[in-house]
């Protein structure tokens, strides 16, 4: 492909379409950081494709000056899989919300991840249906009152990170809409990863679920509520990074370094190659634990498209296809004039 | 050895029937291939249960294979067998209703024990109660003969007994004067290296069956069926699904663009996936998707990337693909959707044939979403129509529906191979790369196709999607006049495909009493019936539609040239309704939904009735 133009800026990724999200929507911040990330990835603009399903988040491709495909509800991972197999050299980004990816498109998400197709799947999780005007989503908190659940939900929410890990994704991360630099850095890592990437972006819906992630975005609370994940480093958080995470048996617990004889060496070290640890982190409940943000898992495994193309190359190397020979395969007979 | 009488026949129909584990499909395939090489015209029809191995000896477990071969041109696998090979009582019972007086019946007496008789629901052996007196019954202890001929083979008794189908095949080769060499070669290829004892056993069993008939007092007459006059050329025998897969590959090679086949396993379409998965050396990408929706949408994604996206399924799967097909209509990307129809609705009868998805193909999407619809008329025709589907889809940037059915998918007939690569039609595909004057929804003046741009092309970055598109720019548009205009443009584009639809040829008089109309896989049955009626002096003509949307240009004029139009189809009258709606023709229907093809004699009876 064409070598990347070194001079790309954020502006190069701003399309001529008017952005039509609600004022104050978290998607604006995500779009801004993403456009910056695209400019800095070192990938030619024409080699970037954004594929989306249906929902507020799915309008994303229209606003990015690259190739884009706004498809149908839930099917973006499947469409992107076909695209990636036909054109492995492209950088394919999949954008959708929690309803699009975890409800109607759950099956496609599961299989795109387990196949390890090199897709950068971004799930904008706002724990609500926005575009259809405020119904409960598969990530809505248990008991949540919405238009479709006036007495509160009675179905339990799904945990996107746990799902991605169970589905064998090889890159799993969480970031936050307003955490510009972190979001951008996470995208840059995803861009380089071979294999399936799943990034949950906690996103505020200002109309139907405002403040749902306040704890992790509010200046007053976020320090105590967010556990930044850094590979090889002890898990510390809070004011002056005084608090930490320790393992007792198979259960994590929050401790304060320097109290009751706890030292930094007692804390859990983050290891991005450990799927079980990643799963354990994903299961920590919001009430008693900080919300981990960062890369849960990053694992090197050959991608699906590499496997598919490899077989085609091997078959061709063994015997290049000759159509007339193929048509004459098996028993033939000739009738003379 | 006594000299045996040799009679010459014009046409013969043989049916092999046994347990689904008895190897009846292999036996039928071998007999067919040998017969094809001898130069007979032929048609085959396998009829097998959905269960992989239904309980042995039971009626639902019976698997059959019918082959009709002749020294003249034939078009169907035959209404009823001239000879039935029944490997057990259940196989006899299931097929008895199709036998006419004088039919030859060869049974394996070893399988007619008390247990098998009871499983088949016989209180008394039909071999002993005189109930088969109308037929020429040959009662042969096939299993024990097979076993005794395999004394020197190092296999278990059970394995030896399983060779009885080759003993039966040997008998049939003798009876119809076919050489055994072709099957000997095949056995060698299949088992010679890996399982030499099995190869030896099957060879020996087949030779023993042949020798048995040659020596037996019971078989005094053998038959020959001379080769049929065929158009000069090179032939092979082919099943519809295999021909279809080859047609797709041929179009891909001609276009020099790889195909992407997204599919989810479903009867009777799965073996298209199996066939294409073997053609990786042609750059074919096969993708076994997680479901039918992913199968179609992955193909759309591949088309977006510049490949020829194809998906294949049967009715229930096509229902699931509906929204995806609508997306392809809206984003105007090429896509081929193959529906190997089976008996429905819902799960219906998966292994049985039907033509009841025509409305689904033509009308079955939300909104105004027309697509071209093509239907092959015979197993070999699947090659040409698959090729055509790719050619039209890429020329007009449109999803094309290809309606095959279980009958032609699994049936086979001789196929005259294309003379040369150059004799295949061209499939010109051009990707837009020029920036100057580019509009994502600009259109070719003659076809109305929009440009196909591969992502990765510098300067042509653009967005497509399922929301209504503004004319030219492709931007999202809710403008009322624009929606009207775009809806009309999409419809007109499909109508313009008529430029690539040949006029429908009329078989028979150009005007007359009766016109028989059919479409898709029923060609052979209708054609055979019409030919017979014409020979009997009836004023009847036939047209057979391979293009169902748009219809051929001359169709209206042809329909108006007969006193009566009758539409024969394996559904409740779907084509008939479309013809009545479009041409205001008072057509009557000849309809059947039994999961079985039309019999020539039942169509002939209706023709006689309608011509009277």
C-alpha cells in the first residue's frame, strides 16, 4: 500500500458532515481523541476503514474522513470480518454501542473475537439505548428504571470486558470518553495489535443516562475510583497512590500501603499476558472496588486473516489454479463430430 | 457357460435402495459415471433421509438413488424404475408404490429375516406371500454370496458384509453390459493405498456379482443401451451444486477478482461450501460464518473490499439474510445470494425439493428492494447461471438472487464442458481510481451502476451505509423528493438488467392451444411431457424461465399467443401470480408440494386434459 503520509493531522480526519450527536454527548470527546489517534498512527488515511452498526455511536464513520461503512444493527463485526479477509492490509475499526454489540450483535462479537480477526472493536458503553430513546440495554444496572422498564430492570447486566475475555479476544482494554490522552494511547496500542481487539469506552449519555460513570470521571472521585492498569507495575490507586490491590487466596482486596504492615511488595503486579488475572480484574464489583482502566490483556497469537491467507498461499504454491484443468477434473468423455 | 440373450433397449431407469448405511449413493454414483463414459444421455436423482443414520432396517432409514439412461436425449431421472435393487425389506416397501407391472426387482434375501421384516412392518415375507407376483423378482442371497467370495480377505465378517453393495453393482454392470474397469480404478484411488484390504474386498465383491449373473441360470437375458447422439465436445457428469461452485470459480477467474463465499451449513446447500473450500488455489476465500446473517454480511464486507461477495443457503437461511440483502440493495454493492430451495415452510423437509421461495426472492425484503432473480433449469445449467449471476451483480452493482433447488442440486446429468477459456463470457470489472468528478453515488449512464471503489484508493475516501443516500453524493438524506428519486433509480437499475436477459425461446408452435410455462429445476419434467404431447399431435408449446426478475423482453408477447397458459411449478402458484400481476394473463396453475419433482406422466395427463 501507499506509505503513510507523515504530515497527517487531526484535521485530515474531519469529514464534511455535520456532527449530529446531542450537545454534551460523550461521543464528541471520543471522536476528537480518535481523530487525533488516526493522525498519529502512521497509517495512510485511505487504508483506514471505520465500520459501524446502528445506534448513536454507529454514526461515527460519517464524521471520520476515511473509508466508512454504516451497516445494519449488530452486524458490523461480521461485515468487518469479510472486509478484513478480502483486504488484510487495511486497518479496520469497528464502532458500536452496548446494545449494538452485546445485544443484537452479540453472536458476531463473540465469533469475531474468538477467531482473532485483526479488528479494532470499540464498544461505546453508556448502559442505555440512546437512539431509540431510553430503553434498558444489556449493560444497564440491575433495577434500572427506563422507559421500557418503568418498575426497574429484572434482568442482570452483562460485563463487556468479561465477555471479551471469555470470547478469547487477544487485546482487551477499557478507557473513558473524557480521558483524552488515555483514550488516544489505548487506540495507538490497538492499532498495532495483530488479532482481535476489544476496547470498552465508558461513555456518558447526557440525555438518558447522565452521570452513569460520574465516579470515574468526576474530578473529586475519580482518583479513588479508578485503578490504572500498567503492565509489570503494582496495582496502586487513590490519593498519593496510597491504596492498592492485594490477592487473598483467589479473591482481591483493597489495602492501604503502609497500614497494617502492607508494603508495595504485597500488591498484585499487573501482567497483560495473564488472561485469568484480567478476568479477575474484570469481575471486581463497582461498589467495593475501583474500576480498572487500561489494558487488561494483550496476547500475541497469529491472526485469523493470517491463517486464511496462509492456506491460500500454500494451496497456490502447491498448484496454481488452472480453470480448464479444474473443469475437466474427474471422468470425462469426448464425442467426436 | 450358456450363451445369454442380448436385448437392446432405448431407455432404462435403475433405482438402488437400501439402508442409509448400505452405500447406495456410492453404488449409484459409480453406475452413473460408468454409464456417462459409455456415452448414454442420463439424469440422476438421489433421495435420502435427513437423518445421517436412521435406525437400521427401518422405513425412515431408506436411502435411494435413481439413474435414468438412454440412447436418446432425456431430461429427467425417470418417473418409475425398470429395475429396483432393494437391499432390505424396508427398501422394498418404501419403493413398492413406484413400481409398475413387469418391473425387475432384485432383493437381498439374507436381509429378509424376521427382525428386518418386522422393522419394515411386514407380518409375512413379501417374497413368499405372492404380493410381488406382478414383478420379475430375483431373490439373491447377496450378503452371504459376498461373504463367501471374500474368504481370502483379511477383514471382519461385518466388514465383508458391507461390501454387498459392490456385489450388487457388479450384477447391474453385467445386466446392462457395462465395463467394470472404471469402478476398479476408482476403488484403487479411494482405498488402494490407505486401506488395501478394503480395496481388495470391494473389487472382489464387484467381480463376484458380475460373474454370478454371468453364470446364474436365473439371468438369461442381458441388455445393452447404445450411446446417445450428443453434440460433439468433451463431457463430464455433474451434480448441480458442483456445477454451481465451478460457475462461480469460472466467473472469478474470468474477472480476475477473487470470490469470497460466506456460508453457514444448511441442507441442501452445504456442499457448495465444501466444493469451494477445495479451490483455495484459485484464491477463493471460504468463510464458515457463525450464522446466516454473518454469512451474508461478511460477503457484503468482502464486496466493499473489492472481492466478489457470495453467500449461499436454503430458504430458512435466506429468511435470516433478508436485512443484509436490503443493505446490499441500498449500498449498491455486488452480491450473489444462492438459495438451494427445499420444502418449507420453517424447517419443512430439508432433503426434499420445492420451488416455494420465489416470492421470498422477488418480494421478501422490507421497503422497495428489488433484486435480479435467476434460476438454473438443470444440474449442468447451474454452471452457466452461477456465472451469469456474478456477471450481472458486478456489472450492475446489485445483489442477485440465484434460485436452485434440492432436485437439481443433488441430481446429475452430462455436462458439455466449455470449449475453451476464451469461450466463457467476459466479466469486465473496473474499480474507480480517478478523483476527478468522483461521486460515490454517481452512475453509469447505461447500467445505472455506481462506481466500485476499493478502500485503500487515495483521495476517494467516502462513506456508505443503509440510511437513504443523497443522489450523487451518497450523503445521508431524508429529503422526500430524493427518496422517491433513489427508490426509482434502484428499481430502474434492476429493470435495465433486461438488456442482459435473452429472449425466452419457445419450444413448439409459435401460436396454439396451450403454452406450458415453468421455471428453474422443473425444466426436464415439463419438457419431456411437452415433447410427448407434441408427438401425440397436441397443440402445445413450452417456455422455461431462467430469468425471473426482470422477465425476458418477449415474455408478454409469447404469453399472449396461446388460447391457454398453464404454469407448472412445485409451489402453490407463485410464478403464476407474478405473471398474472404483470401481464394480466389468465394463467392456470399446475401445482404440487409433495417434496418430489413432477412426474412426466402426471404433467402429460394435465396437458392432455387442457388441450382437449
